[in-house]
C-alpha cells in the first residue's frame, strides 16, 4: 500500500482522537467522543498491518490484539463502578508499559540513529516505565492489596539517589550511540521500575486522583516521544494530546486540593499542618430516617453531596429515586460535586450519569458553593474531607486551605455514614459535630431505600 495512504490514515486516526477528547469535555457528548476515539484506534490498528516495517508478523500481531481485546472486553463488562478508578490506573499503566516496551525494542536493536532520536527513545522509556510501575502501585492501593503508606528513613533522599543513578545510565546510553552494553540497558529499565514504585508507595490513598491523573499525563508524554522515534504521526499527536490534557487535569486537581504537585509527590498526605490539629468540640447527634424524610419532603431546596461511600454502597440509583420523589413534591434538588470526590477525576459524575441523573442538576464546587447558605437540607452521602470545615478554620489541619463544599452553611445537614470513624484520610471531620448536623447511620443504599419508602408514606 502507498505510504501516503498509510500516513493519511494515521493522521485521520489522530484527528478522531482529538475530536473524541473534545466531545468528552461535556457529559452530554462524552459517549459520542468515546466512539469517535475508538474508531480512530481501529483505523490506526488496521492500517498498521500494511506498514512496510511489519515484516509479515501478522500472526503475532493478531494473536496479541485478540488476547488484549478479549481481556479488556471481559474485564470491562465485569468491573463494578466502584472498581473503575483502579481499572483506570491499571489501563493507564499498560499504556506507559507499552511505550516503554517500544523503546526497549528500538534500543535493543542498536540500530544507528541520531542523538535526538536516541534521546527521545531513552526519555520515553524512562517516563513510560515510571508510569507503568507507579500506576500498578496505585492500582494495588485502590484495590486494597497494598494498604496504607510505606515510609522509611531518608525516603526522599533514597528516591532522589535512585533517580540520579537511573538518569546516569540513561545518559550513558545516549552518549554511547550504539556501543552500549545490554546489561546497562537492563539496569536502566530496572531502576526506572524501582523509582516508579518508590515514588508512589509513600503517597496516601486520598491523593490517588491526582496521582492517577499525573501518571496519565506521563503515559501520554511517553507515547508521544516514542511516536517521534517511530515517525508515527498517530502516536505523536495522541501522546501529546493525552499528555497535555493529563497535565492540565493534574493541575486542576491539585488546585482543588490547594496543594502543589510537589507536595503530593514528595510529601505525605497528613503532613501539611505545622502542629497538632484542633480538638473537635461537641458530639455527633443521631437522627432516624423517618425524621429525615419529613425534613426533606417539606424543604424548598435540597443539595445532595455524593462521595466514595455512595459508590461503595452502590446507592446512586436509590439516591436518584429519592431525588425524583422529592421533585414530585416540588422540592428543588441539586447535586454538588467536589473535583476530588471519589477515587479518580470525575468519579461521582460517572456514577450519577449511570443512574440517569440529568446533567443540568449536577453542579461543581464553584457553581454551587454560594447556594448552601439558602439551602434547607444538605444530604452528605459517603463524602468526608470535601465537606470538612477544618479546611477553612484550622491552620494545623492537613487539609487546611483546600477548597471545600460549604455544606456547614446550610440550615440542616444530614450525613449518611456507615460508622463513627474518620474518613479515608483519617482526619476527623468537624462537620459531623456541628450543631446543625445530624448523623444517619447505615449503608448508603439501605438508607436511601428507607428514605424513599418513608417519603411515599407521607
């Protein structure tokens, strides 16, 4: 097949990636964007069979595509929405690993190449390998296989030393042209894998949305670099687009937590305060579902704040049923989403969309924060740090300065929680002890079902 047709098809695939990403900027068109990007990937994959450098490896390519496709199809069908964050982390790691594998093949061949191309191959290998091992650690943390954070003496200094040694081996490979030893190349990749692990293990689960977004950006960057090495425009464009989008998202996520990226990567969640956090005054006051149903049914405005607890309980469908019950009674119901709610960017939006909640009643922090002061009831279901007033009032709190949803400004706050313990980050929530807050204990789905039943009986 003529080379210009192959290159034109790659370009068309890359164009579909860009258009698909643009469509994903709105929940209304996101499904269409995924389809467009998928069509672009199919085109790029099929045209590769006609590339002049394939060397008739059609059986190997087909077997690899079949194995990967079957695994992805089966796992994609079976994965629960609560497990979607770790699946995203895993797939993102596979992208970084693929970029690193491409670099490894290119470097193992030791074919003559310019220093620029060899530099891009080595840098792409480093970034892709770090993203691969780091994403796997993020997966293990989110899946509960690896619990808590791992800290040891002089941790950051050891991490820096490993990184410097890795860079030294990479630089030696670049400067040696095609004369480097295979053992040096192997050590380079092993050290890069180790650095990805060391960089991720001390990061707490509360920071995982930012970490996943960052590794997504690194994976895109690695793919873009290897696209330059292979002179493949689809990889170049797709990698650059993913890398830039992931970088912007990471910045937005860090801003939403009021923490610089360096603090996420080179500190530990919970180290932000300069002293001991303020003591919590008051007590948690319990309420039953019957009283909550009455309170919500006769309210004028209700705001629902979902969190990861709603995902764990798979309560989104019952919450939407509750919302419809309230709307039928003339109650103005809105949903408030914090940028870092859940375990990945957009986690709550995906859950609510799955349940059929209309996009026009879902608001982000900046859009809805001023409305809490005029809200009769706020229903917090499974959220914790994103509604903690300590972020505004306690300078020694680890989350001090983080923008939060102003749930405490409402007339009444109902918190649905399974138990009396602290949230995922282990920080005591001052909202739970406020005078206008009542605790409704129980599984999120069961509680929502009770509220639906009680409102129907009114």
